[in-house]
C-alpha cells in the first residue's frame, strides 16, 4: 500500500494547519487538504477523496482520527495506473498530523485505530443470540481457539441469551490463521452449525480444548467428532456459502482495521476493554 505519508508530502512536516473553520466544516477542510497535498505531486491525478469514518480519541483528548480514501491515477512514462488507497489522519482544531506517537512508549496511535461498526454491517445471518430489535447491539470478531476469546465470548453468549431484549449479539469470524491454524476449519464448522440451528454446539466448541496447531482439516474434524459427537465432512464445511461468509467476515475485519481477537463493538463503537456491555446488565450481574 502506498502510504499517504509518502504521497502527501506536506504531511511529512508534522502537524500542519488546516483552514480555520467550525467543526461542521472540518470534513470538507480535511478533504481539501488531502486533495491539495496529493495534487502537488505531478505524477498523480486525484480523482476522488472521501472520508470513510471518524473516530474521536479519548487520549489524547480533542483529536479525531479520520479514515480517508483516495482514488488516484499513478503516472509512469506514458501509462497511468488507477489505484484506490486509504489512510488515517489525525485532526484537531485546524491541525492535521499523519500519526500521533506516545512519547513514553514510542507506540503509534495509528496502529491502534479501529473504525466504527456501521448499521449496514449488521445482518440476520450474523445474529447469533438475542432479539434483532434489542436495545443494544454487540458485534464480536472471534477466533474459537483464541484464549482471550474463550474467556470473553461465552460471557457475551450468556448475556444475550439471558437478556434478549437488551442485547442483540452478532458474531463474525476472524480465525488467526498463523497462530491457530485449527481455528479455520472450526470457524467453518461454526458457520455450518449456525446455519443448521445448532447454536448450543457452538457454545460447546468454546468450552472444549482442541489442538490449535493442527493444520490437517480432516484431523480437526475428527477431533470435533471425538470430543463433541459432531460429525461433519470437509465437503460440508467447504460449501460455497460457508466459504463466502468466512471471506466476508475477514474482509470486513480488514475494512474496520481489526487485527486481533476478540474485537468487541457495542452500539457501533469499538470497546477495547470488552466490558462496555456490562453497563447494561442488571447491577447484580455486573
């Protein structure tokens, strides 16, 4: 990916002033700022710049992370290659910066940004527990063999099952293939089980130990059969509709800048601590 930091030469100066304007005009100022910076490069033709999302930061207060997408024509000799890229910019008042770095940890805030979960991303296919019209929506990206997922996700299952009018829980798959290769066939098995109304079996998978390093899909299915009595074939878990859902979920995670699990969103906002939903539980259950 061509970083905006490379393409947008003015941003390399650090925090750059935007035109002074009230906040309701800030989006337009950010777009114009990006267009001016990219347009200054003679090798680029700027076709479109748009804001994908905005995420206000709690720390440092007052800054907002802007996810910006830009469509460009990249000129090389007598040819032009069309590319679509996206990047994060940090904006406060009339200033913009390509990144914010914690002076004590050297940590990049850009790497910690997760975009909002939009209403259009919820669908009946991913609703696993709770009522569709519940007061609060929870979305979770999970790997069934991730130790943290195994701690957090069953609690989300229980909360939505026990309080279906309070929580609608939407489940999305993000198996961490490099760390837990066995989670890929298990994720596909979960999709199959969900489509066939066997949600209780999904909960059992989260409570059952599996060999996360197993790469042989047939052996993972054998383990599933041996430990839980769930007999599935490779053909069943690799049908086009199941592969499509897994691919959709992984693409959505990438779009939202989700890289780890469990990633929990409550009413559209990313919940880094994974405990926001507890605020809506009865006091006796918090």
